[in-house]
């Protein structure tokens, strides 16, 4: 592991994320710093209102919307990984080095910050 990977591992562990998510994300090569604008929050609002993908997705989108609402226009660290059929995604506030949102999407269901 390099210094960045060590730092990410510490951040994930402090967030008390599930061990499978920590393991997959700690060895991820997909690491970006980026921001989103209010249009992304609007997209989430439309997805929630449409209820097109079912209650599990509605709950995930609601949690994502709630967790990211205060971060429009803020540069966040985005880390994602796929392990088999499971996809993991994390948003980290680089100023506080805290996880502001994480999710695990798998065939057997979803888990995310606020529901695990």
C-alpha cells in the first residue's frame, strides 16, 4: 500500500464501514476528486418522485440525496470499486477526511450510510 491507500484505509475504518467494503475500496484504483452541482440533486429528486426503480432504489436515492445535499459545488474525493457483482462507492470530504456517503450495491440488496 502507498501513503494514499493507508490514508483511505484509516478514513474507511473511522467511518465504521463493513469489512467487505473497506477491503474492496482500499485496493481500488478508481480515485477522483470532483464536484457536482444542484442539477445532480435535482436528478435524484426526479428519480425519487418517479419511483421507477422500486422501493429499494427510492431508499438509496433518498439516502444519497440526504447525505450529499450540503456538498453541491464542493470538491469531494470519489472512490469506487467493483468486486464480482458488487459495486462500492464512497464520497469523502477532503477537508475533514470523513466519509459523507458510501453505498454497496449487490444482487442481494443495497447497504449505504444511514442503513446498514
